[in-house]
């Protein structure tokens, strides 16, 4: 019995040892749980820091401020005001409320010399349709947040009163045009049913603008498309011109009708000729609701995920209110409701380089053989480039872990509108060295030095009906600022008939991708080493000289050509004229080597031809004449164009060409007006969407003798090691620690999207 108990004890002991070994082995071999990445972002870097920092002088109006201005105007204008969404052309309404920027001199006194903070004010645009003399009036309203005064600044800003016909179309007015046309279609029942299968709701309409041929016209060609997803690619061939110039809706009328290359007086004429068999019919196939070929739904199911961007120690940038800081950079940002993204007080290493860098307008000039498109000159400022910056999609429009911010707007509405997550800010590893060199010329001492181009990006995307414009401001560690635009979205199309291929390419059976030219205008108010600058060009030339060591032989010697431009006329470079290879703003101070400190403007553009100056609409987009124009800064020239130019380009409220009047530009406060663009001849690969690849334009602002050496050499991201060092040591090479630093799981939040709220259509 004792012997059996001993055996049993040994057996149990062996089992326990075995179990302990197995448990220990499993615990050692089981994968350890990877820790979640911990942010080391400095305290106080919040989307809304609640600070009273100096950058707030540039901050967009808050919804609360907009409401206060609206209430003040309702109580103090002394006329009945109707909410814009319900307003008829014969009503008065508040069209928009935006920030009114204070004068630059006041802002600089506040920022640089501890002066008085400029009064915060709003600019309100009011449509007065219910007056003996209908007009558009602009008021400065202040002080905010509790207004007590308003001042009419219309004549001060435009040197004239604004005629009522220059106003842009309210959504309510566009809805009335839809209603009017639907009633007109009843006059052609056989044609509409048998040719177009019209059921009262299966069409979408788009306007061709400007509306006519002379000031005062509001005669709009309306193109018709199948009401399906991606309708822009589904024209049906019917275009109708309506005269909506009267404030009395009962006086609106059809001016002309066009179908498949044939013109008719009105809908009754179209119906009569159709019944007589005299209309050449090209019946389109009815498309499915998802659009078929125009659908953006992927044609294959998703597979495994691609690379993802994350920051193992959290963002290295900081956002407080409307100010961003990153490495040596800082800037304030805003989103103007009409003109879109803009940044202010851009500083590198604490020194201001740019006072204002802002989008001004995006034009699209079209060609076609159909009435709606052949005379279309879209000026997207009027369509509200800022308000139409819509919700961004995590992981596509911006990195998943970017910081997303909201935009707030009051335009053609009864209350402030919020665009959720419509701005994103993120650091991007561009996966290319900003600089690098491997040296092995001296064989016993090879070394490597480099720096990845890790940049900060401030991004938004404007969806202008069919087109999507991606706007980027990019901040590099060498002191350069990149400004770029990527184009995507749907192309605008026309019905394919007759000589259509003279105006583009056929992209579907009855669909023409129409030729058009995009041009984007920017304002760059640089303050390089101070407010006073001059404009200098550098270029090259070959001169024939005798070889000093052998006079019998000649050498074509390359030399530097330097010129200081004296006047605005000299600094206005036509779009198709020769352009200096090197042009820069020069300060009144020098670097260590005796050269004027400067910032260079380097443009990347593939613009088409500008509209001929003989065209009666050209002055409205006369900024398009110039690739670059540098002018003396004036408070009365804040923008290069106007929202009123779209509906009255024949007498433009702002004509940029008038800015250039041969004033001196040496040692002055200067503004660079920069035009970039590309010619787009749509092709089959633009179906269903235009891709951003190859459709990007922009410019760089680069330091040119501004520093004593490349400031990126002081970046903590720099890498250097030689053959005589231990490159696996973190003390020598921080890349050796990547495996340790990045061995954490990024904290990806759940996917969310709020872009389907608060939507309005054109």
C-alpha cells in the first residue's frame, strides 16, 4: 500500500512538472499583446482651445456671430426681410454674412507692436428686390459679437451701386425656374413623352452661364439630363433658354428651344414640327437609377487593405483655435464662403513670410456645338467655393487619422450652415527625401546624410456641382510653401450630334466630353524680411568669350542675368509670353553672404489659351491674361474678381486688368497674383470620373538667399551616419529605433461620415 502511494505521488509530481512546463512554454511563445500608440502631443493642442490668441483676428465668423448680425439687420434695416430660402426675386433678403477683414496696417500694429486689437466686423450682402430701385447692397456690421452699427460700403468697394441683375441666383429662384419649365413641357406632350419619356421628375437641369449677351440679361440656357446617379454624363439633347429677368414670375418666358442640332422658337413650335415629322430624333437609352456607366460603385468587391498612415507618438502639429504650428511653421487659417481656403500670418522660425495666401477664383471656359455649353464661362467664386467644401472621407480624401475641422457659413440660408469635417490637417511622409547624399569619393570615409520630406498639409475639397477641386497648402521643412490644386469629379458633357468631335471626344454613344480650360487664381501677399519688397528676376545667357588660357579658342560662357523690375507693367507677365526662369521677392536686408534675402515664386501650370481680349466678357476674368502679375498692395484691391462678375461679365464689378497701372513696385508692399491651370480635352478614361493623376497644378514659394544655409539641416528628422559608426545604435541613427517606436497599434476611431446632412443643390 505504501509502495503504491509512493508511485502515485511520483506520477502526480511528474504530471505537475509537465503541466508547469507546458504553461511556461505557452506563455513564452504566445504573441504578446501589442500596446496601443500613446500620443505625446503637447497639452492644449485642441481643435477649439478657447484662447484669445492673436490669430483670432483672422478667424471666420462663428455661428453665434452670424446669428447676431442677422438679428441686428432684421431689427435695424427698416425694411421687410424674407428668409433667402423663401425669397422671390421681388423680395428683400440677407444673402450672405462673412468676416470683414480689418486693414493690414491695423493688424500688423496689433500683431507686431502690441497695438490695439482691430475691431471685429462682418460684411453682410443684402438683396433689395422690394424697392423702387432694386439693388444689391453690402454693409459692414459691427462691432462683434454685439453689433450696434452698420455702414453701406458698396460704392466704397465697387465705385458704383450694384444693379440687382448682377445678383447670383438664389436656390429659391432656381427652383422657380424648374417649376416654370415643367409647366412649359406640357405644351409639347407628344415630343416629351415619345422622345424623352418625360414623366415629370426624370430630368435634372443645369444652367449655362453667363445668362445672355449684355448687361441686364438674365436669359439662361438650361440643359437637361437623365435623373440618375452621375447625371452629368447623360444629356438628352434638349436645351431651353428662359428669360427670367423680370421680378414678376408671370412674365418669365421661353426665348428659344434647341434639340439635337435643331432650333425652335418655343415648346409649341417644337411640338408642331415633331407632329409634322420634321424633328430629327436621336432617342437616348433609358439609364438605370445607378447611372450604369456613370456609377461610382466599384466594379469589383474589396480585398485586403492597403497601406495606412499613422503617427506612433501622435500628431507633431498643434491646433489652437484657428492657428496651426508645426516644427518651425505657424499660420492662421480660414475659409471664405465664396472664395474658399486662405491662410494668414505664415511664419517660419517665428519670422513672417506671407501675410495672406488665398484662393481667388476658379474659372472653367467651355467649347461645344450646343447653345448651353458653347458660351459657358463658369466663375466658381459665384457658386461659393467655400460653402461647397463638403465633408471629407477618412482614409480617402485625407489620412484616416488626420485632424478634421468644421466650417460654418451663412449664404442663401435662414441660419448658419455647418459643414462637418470639411477641413483636414495632417502630417504626410511624402516618401521621398527632401535632401540626401551618399558620398564614397573618399573611399575610406563614406557617409550618408538625408532628410525625409515630412510635410504638413492643410486641405479642403470644393465640390462645384460636377467638379471636385482638392486644395492643398503644403509646408516643407526647408521653409518652402507648396500650393496645389488637384481636379477630379464628373466632366461636363453635351449631346453628341453633327460636328461634335470638333469640340471634344465621344465618351458614350450620345455623349460628348466637351473641351474646356481650367484656371485658378491665387493672391500671395508676401512680406519677405518686412513689408517693403522689390521684384527681381534671374535668368541665364550664353556669351562668347576667348578662353583665358588659350585665346585661340572660344567658349560659350553661361552668365547670370539679374534685373530689378520697376513697375507693375513690367511685372505683368502674359500667359503666353516668355517668363523668367527665376523670379523672387527681395527684402531690404541681406543674408550673411551679402545677398538680398528673398522668396522665389515657382509656377507649375499647363494652361490653355486665355479668352481673346476682344470678347465682351473677357474683362470679368482678365486675371486670366497673366501667368503672374505683381502689384502694389492696396486695401481697395482685396480680391482679383467679384461674385457679381458671373451674371454680368460685360460690366464687371471688379476687373483685375485695372489693377495694373504702371505704379512703381520697388521697395513697396507687394502682392503676387498667380494664375495656374490646365487644358482638359475629356477622353474615355474620364468615365466615370476624372482622376487627379496628371491633373494637378500649383506653385511653390521657396526661400532664395533668405537664410544663410538650408534650414532643414536643423530638423530633428535628419539622418547622418558614416562607415566608422555603429548604424544600429539609436544614438547614432534614430532610424534604428523605428522598430521600437512604431511597435504599437494606432488607435483608429470608428469610421463616420456626416456629408449627407445640410445638403443643397445648385
